[in-house]
C-alpha cells in the first residue's frame, strides 16, 4: 500500500468546500494516453496540422482523420478507481466541484455531478453552421467530415488549439477557486494557462494545495507521490476512517 500522509486526509476531512483540478494523468489508467510526449496521442499527428481550429476550418476532412482515432480511444475508455474515488468524495460531501481539463466525460460516467469542463466534452458533436449538438453515439462517422442535417460540418464539442476556453467554464472555475479552502490537483502539472491560474488564485485566497502526481510538478502544501488510481482510493479510505473516528468521539 502506498503511504499517504495523514495530514492530507485531515485537511480534506476538515474542509467542506474542496475542489479538484484534474488533467490527463487521471485518465491514463482508463486507456487514454497523455496528449504529449512518448506514446502521446499527438505523437503521430502534428498538432499544427490536425489540432488547431484553423486547420479544421481549412480542411475538416483531413483533421477528422485524427479526430476519429481520438474519438475511438475515448469511446472505449471507462472510469478507473481515481474517477470513482472522486465521485464517492462528492457523494460524502467532501468534494464540491471537479474542474477538469479532460474531454473524456469519465468523471460524469463514474458518478460525479458537479463537473466543470474546461475544454469541452468529446461525447458531443456540434454543427459549425447551425450550432445543433448531437451525442456522438447518434452520429455514424463513416464519411469524413460528418455532417449535420443542415449540411454544416460537425466538430467534437471540444476546445481545439487556437480556440478560447468557454466563458462560463472559465468564470465558474475562477469563482470556485476564490471560494474554496482546499484544491486537490490530480494528474496535471497545472503549467498551462488559464488552468494554471486556478491553484494560484485559490492559494492567494488562503486555500491549501494538495498535489497527486508521481513527481512534484508545482508548489503545494502537500505532495502525494503516486498515480491517481492508486493514491485516491487510499486517501478516500483514510478520510472515511477519520470520519468514523470523529463520529465516535
């Protein structure tokens, strides 16, 4: 069993307004590779050619070659113990909100309800002409690019490079950061703006920062070394045990 600093469980259990910031690392155990680096999703596709909104607008059929592969990977993924642990923490009242940079929808599938999606959700497609949204399960992606009934091109409802973060997601995330007492950062270096601002905003407002990553990636009050799918279930167990002890007093 991975040793988990009991201070993290104590901080978590004492707070009633904890938020989580999650990144690609939490979904690797679900079969979704990191986007960058060795073995990453973008290893075989130049993001400048396949990942920008400008490339999509120029040649949607070409970009959809890569997007279809990404969609297939995410459609096969299922929540792992880290996703289920966060859902349990929410149900128990220890976790208020998840802010995720991921587009896989696995937090919701695991049972989390209050999820802010910074980069959208790959499980939906949106028409670039009329704005109609479709669940991806209702669209057969045989001919590329897939089209809306109006004839417009469909695009995964995610933020491509060159697009701005949805205003509501950004506003809600900053509001949560300003009004929490703990941020648990999981599977992300939190180095890319604007998501990188969330722990800093929270810290300036007096919140504690708990980081779960194999290596320490950012300034934090407590760093829990390990993979999310291993660390979070143990942390959940410790929090539950602490709660039972406190109730017995």
